[in-house]
C-alpha cells in the first residue's frame, strides 16, 4: 500500500482580497457521493486554502457533513457509500486505491460533534495516536509531545497536575479540547471539525473558538457549523450547501454581507433552512 505523504503548499497571502486559487491545498472537482441509490452530493467543485478556516454552512441534510467526511474518507466506513470525482490534498488524489487510509487519517485529523475521549488517562488519550503510528521512540519524547499537544489545545495549565486522571472526568469543553490535543499530537496538515461546539455551553464554545483561531496559523481547518454567527466569527472563507449542491463559496464577510446567489441570501436571512 502506498502511504500518502502530504507536504504543505505555499500559504496564500492573507492581505490579498482574492488570493490565487490555482493550487488550493484541498481541491474537489465533480465530487459526487452516493448512499446506495440515493445521491447526497452533486458535482461539488470546491477549493480550500491552506492555513485558513473554511466554514461549511447550510440546512440540516444539505451534504456539508458528507463532504467533510469525504476529505479523510470517513465515508468509507459506510458500506453503501460511494465517491465519484476527484478530491486532492496538496495535489495528491485522496481516492487513489493505493492510498494508505490510516496514514491519510493521521494527516487529516477529525474532531467530532460530541467529545469522545478514550476510556484512558488524559496522558494516554493524547499519546494514543503517537503510539499506534510509531511516532515517539522514547518516553521523554512522548512526554514532551503530550505536553506540547495539550499546550497547543490550551489545556495544559488546567490538567498538568492530573495527567493520570481519566479523560472523561473533564468538563465537556475540556474534553473537546482534549480531543483536539489528541488530533494535533500526530502532526496533521488538516483538521476537520464537525459541529465541535454544538454540545458545549457558551463559555466552553468561546474557548474552542479562540483555540481554532490560534490553530489556523499551523493547520488548514474545515468546520461544519449550523451557527452562522460562529462561521462569521472564526472563518475566513465560507461555503454554502443546499440539497447536496454547493451554491456559493467566498470570503466569509462577502457571503454574509453581499452574497451573489439568491439561495444564499434566503438562507442567511432565515427564509429557508
């Protein structure tokens, strides 16, 4: 099996209003997804830029989570699901049969809607991915990586004196940041987030949003959110999905203040959705 190795593409200049899209870090072309005989995504053409936050918005059942899971082939876990078209990361085809899916998912991490810490200690939760991917040959390097990951997730100061306690003993917001620490520990290039704040209270949500804003300096982040306010706060680009189709994508400010498509305007103003 061929191992997928992803190297960072040149980051676009954030000072430019319309950065060049010739080589987007993640690129979908004619992407269709089927669940059995039912088509869930229709010909998606979408460019996602490196080291920016891209929000996927739209009504429930519009296909945004399906597209998110297509990026790291999580849909492969559904036997009746089929992908057609092209989806590349840094120019490499994700659905090439030779791609090592385990290696792909290490480099394209995912944070789910509900925090899902393993039934292990805080330390072991973060170290788990490092162990299964053989990334830390010594105990001292393992400890250093766990500390770095927890600091990256803004959690170290809260848990440094109780790393041996169960991960599920933390609050909901802390558990979600622990899952983010677990994701960044294996040095991914991309982080996918599927409604990461929907189960959190406003204070925990604010902490996760601040964390997302800091993480984008190092990672390409794609987030599915039902909250248009959240998309406006944390993302630089926004894509609007409706009935399995990509209706519009652009700079977040433009999508929310001056959308080109009537369907986008109707969703933002609450007339559909």
